[in-house]
């Protein structure tokens, strides 16, 4: 009997009551484990670029503007919030915050730029890479090692020149 | 029969045309055959041994052995076996016998490797462009290893338009999609409508073809791919995530710890819960019943919240890494989850009771989008669509993975064959999922959630994994490779097969039913991640003779 | 002194003379102009005669020729009823002929000497048929004149085999009708008589009228048979069910459009005239009780409803412009028959209210006859214009013509809305009278209520079919066929003018139905003896614009008030629209983004109303 | 005068059209979720409409794809102005994981002008509501770009000859190598 | 006459003011049924006002026809309002009759049809084809109700018909009136163009059907006229079947009338919220049965039952 089931459905409706959350007027914190916007702690970062290496969206960009200064830029705009960067960071310099209210009218607002001071290897003159136990996968083939795939980190400059969206990795040398 | 018997049977029939066979653990086996008898072997496997077609895969192996590899994967559901039938193809002018006249379901898969790898399926019944965008130049194959993943080929023409077939006489074309309120995702259906009756359709989908496989083969590393796999589909992301991880684990023999398997099972079932509730809601929304839509979402919301609490995100759980999971279910979460599913069960039971008897809803769904057993076999339809047609296939039971062999559950089957049947199946599967989660929460073993991987992942191994997504079996095929990334990673989402059955389902249905029939497979076009055109001009399905198939079951 | 009869006779002679002249003349355009001028000239005579009758009352019949032995007499008589139909004929003829001048240019392969002589002869035949009182010989002569000229007009495009077939069908059906009607006349004639010292021959109408009383009492079966013969004969002519379908939908589309307009607007109306004349005006009021009006009313109104329903239901399936219109001619004839039937049925009751309602019904029938002539011929001219511009009658191929011929579209819109009975247009005014007559008449003859209701229901079907006609041809999206083959220009003024004239008349009689009804009132009053005259005795205007039934019992509509309200509220709507000062922007249609303006994606006429067409599938056999 | 008054009503009644140009569905579902009982965007006058003609707001999900770019542009053009475009999710905001793949053009701002970005993968319904509230002026923007700088350590440079002085800033001259 | 015109104008003004409010109430009730907070009750006003400033997109062959149909849809709806008794006064109802009312209501519908045709989009044409198919049985059903009332009251005039005279049948018990009351109630959703009979607009299939191409002020007029039509059908229903109390002194009759409208709207909303949309063939079969039954009722009425 359709009629009875309609009444039943109506009852379900009424029984539930009004459940609407008063969200924008009252804050609604995210749960403990929530993977919101990653926050970079410049004071802890050692510039190992482990995060850049493990970011599926390849949106943590690293550029060495000179031997001592490494710029690490988190664009945010295509972040998948997977939390791998925080996972692999040996120094816990990245934390997945509970901040999700990141809507903006300018996408550049969510980027974070870290200017890191790198110590220099006495022998080759290049930046010193912290040998970190990034993860249990003991495999070769980090992008950093494989010259053909170094692009995420070191292609940055040309990337920046060619790209139409200039705020992607617009590094100011200030 | 078991693997050995099947291989023996095939050897008896084809002798040394069967070049090589590998039997792996986990009830998977690989057969390499001469390319000239591929079709015959397929016929034996598909027709005589009654296997279910899964997908076809093309692999560019030119840098290793100068040729291509073509694989047709089959599943022997009753014997709990997965089989990959492979053949090597010459590298210069790659072509392979098409099996579409024997296995109509391979239509898209073959066109896909034709598009992406340039392996020509000879004798394909409808060799039209499937995956690549309209403006893509001919002769450029993005999945070949020499194609840079981020380049746009010379000759890409944005203004080129797709050549559709002519509409049947007396029919008007109703364009449907890519931006249509029923389709949450881009896909274009060209419906041939007479008055209100849909007489046929041509599908131009794969608009969400983002090239994930290429990404996984050329850019991402083993442990980044799970995040990309998850984004193949936003609803059943965890399924892809788990399926990928399992495929790699299967290829190299990594054993994830039991606790992680339970956690995977729980998350998969949570995902099934939210997906089924979502689907029932959307089906109601499409039929104009917005209240039930709202209430399905209301009931579903706590599932999202608990998933967020467990994994840190409502949908993309980012759950798996190779050899384990990332998020643990603690004791408090365990308790909370029990409460949530307890409440869910009560409120869902009320809804099911009401909806079951709702003749208004039945009027809209009974007899709509008929997919019977024959169609299920021919088009290799999956999941609730198959189960609603009375075909009890369920990878969780047939090809157990994670902790599914340690829990008890029923495969819900209905034989309405129509949208109503699929509604019933999905509504009851919610209870099965709840049952599974309960058992898992009870049985979950303490221990590590991540296996320790000490060795590098070896190169050139094959791995297969079938995972039952809410909408059907999701199949991942992996060949491990160098540079910490797979050489080939092939995803076959359930929608890929189910969508091929849609044209038959909507034929001679009302326009209003078309949306429902389409929705009833729970289409997820991004899941397919590639595209094609289908057109069904005749709806009658006859099995056996290839000739008859060509004329009757016109997979144009 | 030019009596009405004489002037009608002159008009007939003029037409025949014109036929001869146009047959001699060779130039296409000159022929057209001559034919048009002659039509105007005849129309002046006709108008003179008709208005003379309507205003001053009818005079005596005039006999021009007589041969007693054969019963052969050309006795012309114009009374109110004839006058009303003559006005209709002349009013339709003028625009049709004017339209022809330009329209005939596109028949390059055909000679107009096969056209203008016949159409003038056709006109003469109709004038004659509407004014002769001879039920046998001159009826026969005029009928044959009309049939033969009609035959040649229908087969004008003789290269098309279908047209020849259609004309043959027309010929055969008309001959049967002629024979049947004459048989009826033979059965009913009761011998010679005299009227006002004038000897009347045996088959003269007035003579029959004098004898009808005795015939009805003495030989009821024979007289019933005779009336049945009339019904069948004229029924064939006016396309009544079950005869209409046989010839009408083929003949109308086959003929050139102005002829279709004349065929549908005037020629089939001679059938209406015949039915009215023989069923309502033949039996004198004092003998009316002898006439089984109860049964004839039932039969005619039932036949009317069946005609209405079957015609309209089949029209719904049509995809050819003129064929669709032709089926609607059948349908609309149903309304007229319903009005006549209701009037006859109600005339049985001696109650003054019944009589009044009968008068309303027959006034509605007469008014609808006139209005149908206006809008249907306008629609045929529209169809002709489309044909002229695009060379097709196929609605599936058409679309978006409004941007090519906006003015034609306006007239076509008015005509389509008018035939669907949308207020405030003339179709509504006349249908309203028929509904009121029928439904209110249900107090006396209860079966009339459901019949009236079916008529309302059918007007929905009519609307559906004209939404399709107008929408698929003028609105919708421009088809590839139209944009390829069509010159982007409006029609010549000489083709537009007649359409606008007719459209203006549609609007005028819609907003001021008063003028039409005044004409009908005096037509009824001034008609010669017969029950129709009795209807004329009822005041249709007592208490209000249209209330014939007393203010408290009847109805009252004021189309003018509706128009004023519509205009007023439209102004309000425009004001609201202007309030936000929103900008306008032209854009392409939204087809879900992927395809753009695909011709295959044009929802054409074939696809409209699929479900309803399924329901009315069976109507094809009716 | 009236127009100004009516313009004030505009944010109170936003009809949204939702266009997925090739995303994974996740954001779609969350957008639908925003309309459901717990979040109920309708209390802000937000209504999901079926045709872009009726829409004030286009909610874009998914990256700009080569296969749908034209359609997306058409959808945008089909909307009557004033119109707002929301880019929802990582794919729409930045192109997602596949931002540089052969079939992906990138963020949708390359196709249509975007007014508001709601990052997240997928964003929580609350985040979408927040974005909507931001567009309506109910809340303030919370994010600003951060530039952090480690303090420069006084370690002597090993190859001072490679350094060139540029406006008081030391720059490594082999920069083009990187 | 002056008073009649004044009261008609007052009716028009009241309906113009109240129609969006009723829509707002409907949306609120729907939201409540769906466990939501729902939009503010004044939301439809905001919607309409917003639409007025939106760009007016003109697609298709004939923008002028589109504008004409929008204006006429609004004007014809208001014309009907001016002719109806709406609680505040009888308006011009003594100057019109049921046939004119039915046809004017049809004309309102026709304007939507013309709008859909003028837009020329495939979806709008599917939509108008559906809407027309629904109108074919619907208008006659309403006509039957009015005709039964007319036969019972002996007059076609609207003020006489909308006075509860439908129950004044010459027989002992007004069987036909009760039948038609049930039928009209069972098809009221279709008059209100709400689920399950909003097939012509089916958002998820053909994207609002006839209005798919409309934007800006034209859409506002269509939406407004749709709201007004709901009030019209409510008023017709109330006038035909539950007229009691509306004749009372000024504030009472007025309030009682709108109270009844609210009750009817509540019913419509609840039914709309708990049903799935029917398919066009199901709806047509449904209304074909309704039409046959109402024809039977009419036949009963014509013999005085």
C-alpha cells in the first residue's frame, strides 16, 4: 500500500527533526586527525626536500637560488591534503592543521614560502642533503636521485619562466 | 577446476601454442600464448569455460623486448581464479586479433589500447575513437613510453569535432551531457529519441580521461600512486587505493599485517555504506523524490564524520601504502564506529521498510533499465547490476582479499533485473556491510599496521587485484618496473563495464527512465578514466554465434 | 432598382465573364489582376445584396429562367442566411484572389489559364449555390460547376500523381454527394405550388416547403429518408464523419494554397449552408412539431462530435502543414454541426429558454462558420506562404521561420490561437456560443452536456496541434533545410496584405463579437420562413453583450474587458521587466555544452505528443 | 535607484549551477552534501538549478580538460551576468595531481575567470559553506600568504668568487644551471 | 462598476504581494519535512528581485516572441486574478463566465508553451510537448468541475459558480460533485505543477523544460506567473468546493480565505515532498482515467445526480 509507506516516510521525516548545523555562525572544529592545510615550520625545516619528493601533486617546489639559500614553496592550490609530506618529514616541520576555512578570492593566499638557509658541503659545493630515514621503503629512485626526474625540484626556474600562471612559483629575490 | 587443470585443458587443446604459464599464489595465473591463437583461446575460456571477462591491457614493452604485450584478463568466479591471457605483439606495426566478436564486453578495452598505445585490434566491430579528446591527432599514442607525459602533441586541434553516427530515421537527437544535472560528471550521450522513446544512443565519454595510468607509469612513485588512485573516483576512492596496494603486494609477495587488513576491510565497507546511501538518495533525486534524497544524506552523514575521524578526511582516506595502512583504528574509534553503525542500522531499516512498499517509487523503477543474465554475461556487467539480475558475483566472496575470508556475509541477489532490483540490492547490502564492519571490529587483531619492507620492489612482476567496489568489481593490474614506479598500471573500474551495458538498458525506454537507468549502474565516469562511443541499435542479446552477435548485438 | 437577387445574379455573370477573359489572357500577372478586380467587383455586388438583406430584410425571389416541363427554373433568392454565407464567400474570395496574384508566380511549370478561369467559375458556382432555390436542376448545375472547377483546381499541379488521385477522389465523392442530395430532393418534393401569385416549380425550395407538412405527417419514413439523404449529401461536402476523411485531407493540400483557402473557407461551408437550409429552414415553424427535431438534433450533434473528435485526433498526427489544416477543417466542421444539432435538438422544447439557447447555439454555428472561414483560409494562406518560401509542406523540415518572415508569423500566430479558441480571438467568441448553447441546453437535452464537454476537450487537442503547427514551422530552431534553401526576406506585400486583412478580421471579431452576432441576429431575423426565422425572433442581446438567457441565468463575457485587462497587466509586466535595467545579450542555445546547434538535435514535429498520439493511434481508422 | 536596491538582493539569492569538467566526483558529492539537511545551503538562498541560464554561480569541479574546455567555456557564456565562478577542490583550483598531464589543461582559471577558490580534496561541506559565506560577505577571509625565512647563519661561503652582488643581495651566478 | 474594478485591482495587488510568500511557505515546509532549516520565508521575493537585474539572454529565432510570451504569461495570470473572487471581493467575477476562465487559464499555459517553442532548445521542446500533453486532460477536468457547478447553479457566471453551488444538485445527494472533488484533489498537484506531476519541468531530465533558455526578467515573470497560477488554482478550488466563510465581513472572510489557501498549500507541499515524479506516460494514463471518471461524473450531473 503506497499510502501507508508514504505516511511512514513522512513519519521518518518528522521524527528526524531539524538537524541543520548552525555552521557559519558558530564554528565547527574539525576532528583530531583532520588533514587540513599543512603548516610549514620554518624554524624546524632542514630543507631536505623529502616533502617535495613525496608530494603526489608535486606542488611543493624547491629552488636553490644560490648555494646557501633554498626556497621551498608550498602552493596549496593543488594540494591533495594526503598528509604524506607530514609523514615523511624527518623533523616534523610540517603539521596537518585542522584549518579548513581556506576559501579565498585569490589563490595565492594559501601559498607558503620558506626561505631556508642551507649549509654547504665542503667538497662539492652543493647543498647538503640530510640523509633521512624518510620511510621504510628502502628503495632507490627518489626523484632527487634520478636526474631525469629532478624536474620537480630543479626545473623550477624554467618552469617559472614558461608557466602562464606566474604566481605558481614566483620567487622574489628579496 | 583449479589453475593446473585449466592450464592442462588449454594445453591439450592448443599444444605448444601456449608458450608459457605462470601460476602464482593467491589463485592467480598468467598464460602467454602465440598471438595467432589468442582469439581461439579467448573463445575457449570465455565460452567453454564460462569465464567472466575483466579487461584488456596493452603494455608498451619495446624498451625491454622490442614489442608490445596484450593481456586479456578473465575471472573464473566459481573457481575463485583470476587469469591473465597474454600475448606478445610486434613492436613496429602492432596489431592483435580483436576478440570483440567473441567477447562483446572487450569492445572498449580494445579500443582503449588502440587509442592509447596504437595496437590495432584487427576485426574490431566498431573501431572508433574512445578515450582521447576530439582534437587529438591520429598516430600519437600517449601511453607509449616515448611519449612525454606532459606534452600536447603537434596538431592538436581544439576545433575538431567528433564524428557521430547518423541518427536513425524518425529520431531526433537529444544531447545529454557533459553538463547535465543528472550527470555529475562530464560524459556525452547522444540520445536518439522518438517522441519520448529513446531508440538508441551513442556515447562519447571519457571526458574525464586525465591520464592517471600515464602519471603512475612516468611520474609518481609506488607510494604516491595510492593518492592518485584514490582520486580516480571520489566516491569509491578507497577501493582503488586498496586495489592498487594489493596489486603491488600481490606482484611482489608483500604480506600486509592482519590488523591492516581488518582496517582496510572496515574502511572499504564504510565506503560502501556511504556510497550505497548516496546512490539511493541520488536515485530518488533523479526520480524527483527529493525528501528521500535528503534523508539518505542525513543518515549517511555520520558515516562521513566517522570516516573523517578515522582517516582525517571525509572521502579521500589516503589509507593505503604498499604493505599496510596509514591510519589505525583505536579503541575509542572502535567504540564510536560501533555506535554509528548501530544508529545507522536502525534508521536505515525504517527507510527500507517504507521504501520497499512504496508503489509510487516502484512505478518509476520497475521494468526500467532491464539488464538480464545474458546481457550481464555478454557485457560483463558487474556489482549490483549483475546481482540484481540474479548473477551472484561478488569479488569479496569470489576472490577474497583483505579480511573478507575471515568474516561472514551474504551476497544479496535479486532477480528483478531492473532499477528496482538494483535499489533493493543496494539497500540490503547496507545491512551486509554493517554486519561485516561489526565482525571486523570484533575480530580486529592487535599489531602493526604497516609491513616492514626491506627489499626493493623487484622489476617485471605481474600483479592483479580485484576489489569489490560499491558499484562492482574494481580490477587493478600492475607490472612492476624501474625507478620506484610500476611499468604498467591498468585500472578497470566497474563503471567501465557497466556503462557498456547502458545503451541496451535504455533502449526503447522513456526519456525519463533513461536518466534512472543510467544512474542505476551508479556511473562514475571519472572511474573509467578513458572514453568511447557505444550505440545500441538492437537490444536483443543472443549468445554463441559470432556472426549472430555481429548482426544482432550491434556494438557499433 | 437593383434588388439583392439581381445583384447576386450580376455577380455570377461577372464571374463567368471573368472566367472567359482570364482564359483568353495569357500573361500571368495580368490574369491575376483581372481576376482579382472581377472578384472585387462581384464582392461589391454581393456585399450590396447581402447588407441590403441584413439591414432591410429580404425581398422576393426573382426567377430568371424557367422551363416548366423540366422543372427547370433559375430562381434566385437572397435571404438572411444566404446573405451571411455570401458575405463569407466574398470576404474570403478577395484576399485569396489577391494572394493568388503573387503566389501563382512560383508555379513556373504550370499555366495560369488552368487556374484563374476555374477559380472564378468556382466562385460563381458558390454564389449560385448559396442563392438558388432550385433543389434539383440548378442545384445540379451549380454543384457541377463547382465540382468540375474544383476538380481542375485540385489537379492544378498535375505532374504530381498524388494530386491527380486526390482530384479524382474529390470528383467521385462530389458526384455521389450530388446524386444523393438530388435523390433526397426528389423524394421530398411534393408537387408544384404557388407563392404570392408566382408559380413555383416542383423542386423549388418554397414549393417543397409548402408541401413538407403533409409529407411529414403522411410519409414520415420517406421524409426521414430524404433528410438522411440531405445529411449524407451535404455531409460528404462538408467533410462530416465518416465521409470527410475520404476526400478532404487529400484534396485540400493538393490544391494551390489560395484554392485550399477557398475550399476550406467557403466551399465546404456550402455544405453547412445546405444542412442549415434543409434542416432548419425547410420546415416552416407552424409545422415544426411534425419534424422529428429531437432525433435529428441528436444525430447531427452526435455526428458533429464524432467528426470533431476524429478530425482533430487525426490532425494531431499530421506532419504536413496543409494536411494538418485539412484535418482541422473536418474538426472545426464538427463544432458547427454540434451547434446546428444543439439548436435543432433544443428547438423541440417549447420552453422559451430552450429556444433562446437554441438561438445561441445556431448563432454560434453561424458565427463559427464565418470565423472558421476567416482563420482557416488565413492558415492556408500562411501555409501557402511557407510553401512559397521554402517549397515544402513538411513540418519536420521547417523551423525558425519567424526570423525569415516575422509578419507572416504574426498572422499565423493569430490564426493558430484563434482556431484553438484562445480568448480574445474570434474562434473563442464563436466556440463560446456553441458551448453555452450546448451545455446550458443540457437542462433540456442532457446528452448535450457531455457533448459540449467533449467539444471543450477537443479544443485542447486543437490547441496542441496548432502549437505544433505554429511552433514547428515558425518557432523552434531554424533547420538546416530552412537556412539553406530559404532567401532571408519577408514575403511580398501583396502576399502579406491579404493575410493581415484576415488576421485583423480575426482580432476584430474576437474583441467585438457583438458585430458578428448583430449580423447573425439580423440574418436569422431576415431569413425566409422556416424555423430559423423563429430563432431570429429571440433577442440575443438582452441584458448584456452576449447574454441571451437573461442576466441571472446566462453568461456574460466581455472580451473587450479581457483585452483591456491584458493590455493593462502587460504594461505592468513591462514595467517590472524594466525595473532592474537588465541588459540584453544574444546567445546560442544551451545544449549541455558539447554539441552546438546541431540540426539533428532539432526536436521536430514528428516527435511532439508521442504519448497522446499513441492513445489516439486507433483514430486513423475512423 | 531600483537597480541598486535590487543589486543588494543579489547575494541573498544565489542559484548555483554545478559543472564538473572532469574531476573525480568527490567534490560533486560534497557540493550535494552542502544542500542536504546537516549543512543546508538553502538557508542562504542557495538553490541548485539545472540550466546555466538560471544560474548566478557556477561551481566548477575538476581540472580544465582538453575534452571539456570548450563545453565549460560555453557553460560560462551561457550564464547571465552578474555571475560568479567558484573553483571547488584542488583540481579546479590548481589542476590537481594531474595538472600537467597530456589531457589536462590545468586549473579552470585558464578557461573561465574564477572569483572564489575553495581548496580541499575534497573540501569539507563546511569549507564550501565557508566559501559561500565569504562570497556573501558573511565571514572574512582567513588565509594570507606566508613568507617564512630562516635566519641566515654566518657560515663562510665556500666559493665567494661565484657570487655576484645584485642590489645588496648576494646571488649565486650559476643560477641558470638550476 | 467602479467598486468592482477597485476590488479586482485590490485582488490583483494582494495576489501580487502574497503569491511569492506562499511559495516561500512551501519551501519552508518542504525544508522542514526534509529536516532542514530551509530558506528564509521571504526567499522567493529575493529570488524575483535578483532575477530582475540579471542579464536577459536572448537565444533562439525570436527574442521578441520570448518577451511577448513572458509578458503575456504574467498578464494573463493577472487577468484571471482580476476575474476571480479572492477573499477580498468578488472582483469582476460577475462579468465573466466559466468558459472564459478555463480558456484564459489555458492561455496562461499557452504562454509557457510559446515560450518553450520560441526558445527552440531541444529540452524546452520536449518540455512543452509534455506540458501540452498534460494540459489536454487537465483543463477538461477543471472544466468538468466548473460545468457541474454551472449546471447545478443554472448559470455560467463565475460568481454564481464559485459559491458552493456545486453541491446544489437537484438530486438527493451530489454524487457527481463528490466524485469531481476527489478527482480535482487527486490531480491538484498537476495544477500546482508540483511533484509528482511536474513532468514538464523535470529538472533532472530536461532541465526545467520550457524555461531552460530563460534568464533574467523574463524568467522572473514566468516564475511570478507560476506562483500566481498556484493561487488561482487554490482560489478556484476553494471557491468551487469549500466556499464557506469567504463571504463574511471584511477581515474575517479575507482571513478565512487565505487560511484555506494555506491549508491547501500545506497539503500540496506534503504530497510533493513524499512522491517521486511520474513518467509522462504514467501521468497521462492517470489523467486519462481521471478524465473518464470525471466524464462519468459529468454524465451523472447531466441527469441530475
